[in-house]
């Protein structure tokens, strides 16, 4: 059985698990923090969105590399 396609996409699929878990942890901590101190919501929201953007950037860089390094 011959396998065709690119193993880069399988690698990216496995690498996308990290940012997915990271984003989940970021927003879990945000919800927990707002539930404990509602008055800190605006400050926590800024930090959560920044963390989300950084974690999502890792996934976007990963997909870009998967396509660039495709032989």
C-alpha cells in the first residue's frame, strides 16, 4: 500500500493540539479570575485576549511552515 500526500499536514495536526489546549487554559483562567473578582474584569480581559492572540499566532505560524516546507 503506497501512501501519497504530505506528512507535514499530519505533523501540523499534532502540533495544533498545543495552541488549542493553551487557548482553553487561558480562557478557563480568565473565567475563574472574573468569577473570583468581578471588578478586575477589564484588566483580565485584556490579558486574556493578548494570550489568545499569542497562542493563535503559534498555530498560524505552524500552518504556514507546513505549507512552506512541503516538498
